[in-house]
C-alpha cells in the first residue's frame, strides 16, 4: 500500500503539465487590455524596478488617437516597455520589449515638443521592421514621448504612435 501511494504521487508530479500563452515581445499584435505592475522603488539598498504608465489621447477635427506607454526600469540604463496605440489608420495595437539608454552615463538631453521643454533620457530599441526611441523626463519621470519609425518598406506609415508629450497617470 505504501509503494502504491508513492507511485501515485510520482505519477501526479511527472504528468502535471503547464500551458503558457505566447508572450513574444517582438510581435506587434492587436490587444484589448493592458497588464500593469505595481509601482515600487529602492528599498533597503536593494534595487527594485520602478513602474510608470503614461497616456495621451486626442479627439478633434485633426483626428483621433490614443496611446498608453507602460515602463518598468530594470536598471538606470535599461527599461522594459509596452506601448498600446490606436488611431484612425489602425486598430488597437501593442508592441513591447527592452530598450537601453542611448548614451548611458551622459548628461540628459534637452528636448522640446510643441512648446513643452524638458530634460530627457533616451532609450532605444531596434527590431525587425521598426525602431523605437523613448524620451523620458530625466528629472521627475512624469512625461514621455515616443518616436517610432518603420525600417522596412511596405508598412502602413499612418499606423504608428503619435509623437506627443504623454503624461504619467497617478
């Protein structure tokens, strides 16, 4: 009886299977939801990722768009990001990945966007088909700008995020 119980436990452990959804960060995909992570910061000398979410939207005679950028700082020079955007030319789409600082250890860049100026740290990632440059306020991390460009011909140039100042959602 004892051997039978051990055999049954062994069989249950060996036969247990897990199915995980595909989480390919290199893929542009349609989506209906955004998963966010709790905000945390440095605690007792241990470095813990800081997470922030930025948004921008517009509905007027010039067009309609909305976009949300979620960023987690993995280190001072590396971020994990998810960008969800939608405009008149494309359905809600999402991209994500890991971007690195353009010039780590250098002074922040001063950038101006439609009359709003602030110092930024720039993070970049190049993938097959596109390049993304994220400008994030280096002082308060409360503003962000996405600069997205296609690197291959044949893409719908109108189906991309807008270059606007996005503000942190608190």
